[in-house]
């Protein structure tokens, strides 16, 4: 009975400050949606980094002076290094066959020997996104005896890593702004409701109502504002994702945990804002 009364009073309180409550809900909705968009960018940027890590393997060209047994020993040593995922050996014969397949010409018939060197194709672990770590690993490879050249295409991968890192920083800053904005708006709305219902609150105090009983409707009101803002953000996010998937199928990944996370975050902001308001004004 007490809970249903508190919910009714919370809803009734919105009618006392309709404009302010609507602005608060819209603010929570907009800030949560903005936070979700940056989170989606961050997740998809990291997914693309993993794809590029798989595509841009490290090419290691070996000295022609190495024997087969020396190549096997070197391959085993490289495979044990961090952050190596796998090492594929490309023999001189296989390199020549791939050249013929790629270019459709047998230029080796004009030469006395195959000029292409044997090589390793090294795949790195997906967790490797740090350029400094990759650079240190490449320097270790270049210091190995029997390795003539190490080739790694940084290019787009490095640009994407920097973009992902910046997105991470922006997301943290944005979360702080979302928290402050939602906290302020919820507190301000409840302050207006408390002021509008001051006479009723004073009467309740006179008849012996406890502080927790008086505060409960305002805390529930803050939760409702956060919940409605979170639901609106979820709805717009889902519609936007469906539209994007229809336009660019399979390109964008949307973590399903984001939907309940937005609801929980909205409610949390509402609770904290309402606690601050009732503690300050009641």
C-alpha cells in the first residue's frame, strides 16, 4: 500500500512541474543516446582493429645462407615470442609459385636461379593494439641472425588505433558529462516539485509522517525520469541500428548488453539526483 501511494504521489508530482520533468527526461535520453553512440563507435573500431591485425601480418624475409635445419630452429624460436599467434614458413619454391599465380608470368625461366627469398608470415594476437609493443617486437626480429628484412604495414591500423584510443578518452569524458547533466536536471526537477508541494509536506510532518515516507515519492519520481529517459534512448538506438543494418548490412555491431545498461544507467542517475535533492530540501 505504501509503495503504490508513493508511486501515485511521484506521478502526481510530475503534474506540478510538467515542463521541467519533460526537459529532464529529454536531457537524460539525449545524453544516454550520445553515450551509447560513442560506445558503439568504440566497440566497432576495436573490432576493425582485430580484423586489420589479421590482415596486416608481418613479413620476415630470410637469408639465403640459412639451411633447412637453421630455418626450423629460427621458426620455433620466433613462435615462442610474444605477441606471436602463428608463424607460417614460405619456402623459395612456394614464393615462386605464388608469384606465378599472382602475375601469370614465369620470369624465372629466364634466370639461373629463383631470386625470391624464403620468408615467415607472422600473425599477431588480436589483443595487440599498441604500436610501441609491435615496434619492440619488430626490432627483436631484426636483431635475429638469419633475418634480412622485416616488413609490416602500419598505415590504416595505426590511424585506427589512435582513433580508438581517442574514442576511449572521449567516452570517459562524456560519461562524466552525462552523469553531471542528468544529476543536475533530476535534482532541479525534484526541487521544483518539492517547492510546489511544500504546504502538503509541512502538513504531513505535522501529522507525524516520517522523513523516509515523505522522501520516497520523490526518489521514485527520480527513478521514473531516469527509466523513461533510458527507455527512449533504447528505442531510438534500436530503430537507428535497424536502419543502419538495412543500409549497411553486417558492418555495424551493436552489443546487446547496451540496452539494459542504458536502462540501469538512467535509473541510477535518477536515484542519485533524487537523493541529492531530497537530502538538500527535505
